DNA sequence: TTGTCGATTGAG
DNA sequence: TCAATCGACAAT
C-alpha cells in the first residue's frame, strides 16, 4: 500500500507503529540505499517533556509544526545526525524518530559511509542499528530537513507499507524510549520482534534528581 | 554573551 | 566506563 499524507497526520503515538515495516529509500549522493524500518520512537509536542517541541516552536524544530511526511534531522552530541518523520496536523508538533532499520539494498554504500566515519566495518545487521547509524547510512544531515518524503521527486522517499496497509503490523513490541529521562513512564518506543537491527535498550541519562532530599517533606 | 547538556557512538 | 565535540537554548 502506498503511503499518503493523511495516514501520517495522526499523533506521533498513532503514526509510530504504522511506520514499522515501511520502506525508505535514499538516493542522496547518487547512490541508492533502501531500508525497512524496524524501530521507531514517538515524540509529541507540548505534552511531551522529551520532545524538541515541548517548549514551543524554534528555528530548529519548525518543521515539526508543519505538514506531516517531512524529514526533520537534528544534530546531537556534537557529531551525530538523527532523522525523524514529521506527523500530525499543521500547527501541531509531532514526529517519529527513526531508530533502526534493516538494509534491503545498497549495503556496500552503507558500509562505505560507515567506514568513512569510523574507520571500521560493522556487521550488516548493525549498520543501521541506532538513530545516528541509520541517518548515516542514508546520507542524511541537517541540509535534508524539510524534504517531502511523499514526493516522488525527492531524494529521500517513504515508499510503501507492508501488506497490512494502514494498520500497525500484527506483531510488534513497545517499551520506554531509549536514552530519554523525561516522560520515561510512557511506552513510546515501538519495534519489530526478531529483527537483529533493533538497538539495545538504555535507560535515560541523569535526570538530575532534585536534591538528594531523602528525608520526607515537612 | 556565557554555560550547560544532549532523542549517541565507538574505543578502551 | 568514558571521551568526543558543537549547536541549541536557557540563563545572565
């Protein structure tokens, strides 16, 4: 089934599981890489303390407030790019972080991009295991933010959903987001079972617990 | 203008 | 377990 914008216009929580199993193709740099999404995370707007859009619109997160189906890439830890697909209605911020994928075609290109950055090779299953690794094999950086993934002329396109169509896959798993301290109580991570590319879980970083006030409040 | 920290990764 | 490495944003 073809992916349309309406399908992506729901909340991040609704859209995230639907993207599991979808295929994404990048022809950036003249080399084609095709992947099947195996792991994602939902990020809402004002109601999600872990979202880049939590404190309102800024230059960086502006695309999250626009129409669904656009690419949102951000730079993190001074060296990595991570990619999201925007969702929700215009005016409402929401996006789905692409955390891992299985490489269906273009593995040599993916491997070459990895070696170029790390000086070392990865096993096929790990080439796109993790948001920064996935963005790397696809050649995605900040300059690609805003690209319409539903436009056939775009160098990066969301091509198709699995046979099930607009429904989430029959079998998938959910859990807390990886490396996110805020709003950790919600299962906003979705992944396909038995997929070697799915990244390892890691609890959120320091939450800087408000003072080590062990004693009870007055 | 300055200081803090991050939706991570790879080496040790 | 920890360093790398820098842009965004809140605080000054």
